[in-house]
C-alpha cells in the first residue's frame, strides 16, 4: 500500500482540528473501483498507451484512498465499474451535485461518452433529481463549489455554454476560468477547494489552493482578487497533481510528491495526508478525480 501517512483516528482528528481552528466536515463521496483500469487511448497528455499499466496496483492504491476516507469517518458510495470504460474510476467527471440535484455529464471524447448515462442512472437510482445536460461538461472535473459560488473551468473539456447551463440549474453565481496548459485539462487539476462548508457550521470564508500558471491572465486576476489568502502552489507541486486533492476542511489528502504543498497546508493549520495514486496518474487522474462529492442537503454536505 503506497500510503505515506496513515489517516488518524476520527477522535484524534476531531481534537486536533479543534485546536487548530479547522473544522473536519463529514463528507459523502462516490467512488468506482478501477477493476477495468488501463490506458488504451490518448485523450490527455498523461496517457501513453505504449506504457504498461498494472490494474492490480491501481486497485491497491485506490483501496488506500477508499480506506482513508472511511477511517476519517466519511461515507463512500460505490458505482459499479463497466468493462470497456476504464476511466469510470475518475468519478468526479460523472456529474455535479448540490442539494440533491445531479447535473449530469456530457463528455467531450467518444471514449468516455457512455459514462454519462451510467452515472445519471446511478444518481436516479439513489434518489437524486437528475438534470440531463445539453452542453458538453465533465462534472466536478470542471465545476468546483466554493462557498456559494461555482468556479467553472473551460479551455479543454467543458464548454463555456455549460457554465451558463450549470448556473441555470443551481441558481448560483458562476465564475468562468480559462485553462491554458494541456496538462491541467480539468479545473480540479489546478484548483483545490480547502473548505467544503462556508457559513454556519463551517468557516467564515472558504479558501482554495491553486496553480497560477494553469490559467490565462484574466483567470489569474480573478483568482487573486477573489481569494487573496489562497495558497499558491508551485509549478513543481502542480505538475505532480498536488492540487488534485480532497479536503474535509481539516484533513487534505494529497500526492506524496507535492512536498511543498504539504508544508504550505501545515502552515495554515490543515492536516495533509499523503496517498500515492501513481498508477492512476497514468490515465491523467489523481485523488480528486477519483472522488465525487454527493451533496444532498443545503448545508453543502
């Protein structure tokens, strides 16, 4: 198991979080076991079909992430993997959910198109109000909820029209950000939401971490103005998918290669937990890619 740091007990986490002023929020996630994971096509710069992949290793690394969530007291639901859809493990791309409404995904590349209906079927079967998308979007890969604002990425996958559509679905402010580096083709590879709950029961103002140079000048200016206290991650840490992480408001699960980001998180009172998903990175995905937030209630959880 390629875990650099084991998750603490729920009791220890709660006590330490309280002492640092950080709040570990109970989260609900959707994951998919990578039983059919392989790299047989190229739809991002990380994918090289000529390089061998080890499905058993991918499952072991994924299991370490799954187990960490459970140890931290979070709930994890599972969607069954489908043979021939190796990228289903990246559940974050399967939709975007707030307050029990599931805005479905409509994938850009043919290889992933069948995933959209599969995820929407799961949402329906589990009691979510499903909105079938008209516009190309790749779910929480390009939509991130920060407080009451949706940060929305475009440039490589989700279209700008999907930003209008997601705003109409949820009735929230949408801030469009243009990605310019093909290595960071989804927003969740260049921004990490550090505080999943803002307001009552959470922090006064939700904060983020981001990779400045993944965005055009306009996007950089927007992020600097809106999040002056954000953690700005180095290019070295961004390049190892350091920002493709999951946070409950105190515990932040990150790549063990993102050593600078680890130090920055500790300085801010967060608790970084290092879990290695190197095999799944061969498909262009990391911790957040494998983790879809299931938000049922108005409290953001």
